[in-house]
């Protein structure tokens, strides 16, 4: 069983789908209007992904944030959605750029 973080309704995990998110966390209009067909982070088109874009949400509040490709969704999960870690990682990678001559 899984509980919606916004409305408190408890459902079987398999019942949580796009319509469940729309009813509990965001309106269908918010979700549909946010869909551009591209990942909000890296910009890769859904047509170039090997799976559909993920409906991303804040794990603390349950609020809808946007659409992410699988790779960006996994990275966000691995860093526990912490912006300070994302920024530190970006700075680290920027300062340690690999080139073929190194």
C-alpha cells in the first residue's frame, strides 16, 4: 500500500499512475501543459529515450516538478533531490573536465 502525501489517500501501489498523480498532487492541466516532449534537465526528446519520460515529483511534498528522462530521474534520486549536491557535482565536473589529450 502507498499513501498520497497530499491527500492522505491509501491505495495499492499499482493504482498510482498519471491519473493518481493528477488527482492527488497536480491537476491534469498542470501535468499536460508542462509536457514538452523533452527532459526538463538535459533536453533529450522522449523519442530518443528508450522509455517514456518520468513524471517527476518532490518526495517530501508530493508536488509535481516536471518531466525527466530516466537518466536524469535516477541522478536526482541518487542525490536525494539535494540541490546543493547537484551544484557541487556540476562544479566538480566543470573543474575536472576530461579531454582526450589528458
